[in-house]
């Protein structure tokens, strides 16, 4: 097992875990709008179609 350098709080495994976790969270946050926009747009269109005049 590798030793920590002087002044290093976490070992290399914890640093790698933190890096992978931050990349995963950033990817999830960036993809969330791409996933929700089509569903929100189709729902809004359906609501607006239903809110029109009764004869159309």
C-alpha cells in the first residue's frame, strides 16, 4: 500500500473516489435538462391544446 505524503489528508484511493463522484454528479446535472425538456414540452402542448376554445 502506498503511503501518504506529508500534508496529504486523504490517500490516493479516496482522491480517485472523489474525482469519479464529482464527474458523475456533474454528468447527471448536465443531462437532467436533456431528459426532462421533451416530457415537459409534450405535457405543456397537451395542456394548451385542452385549454383552447371548445369548438376546435
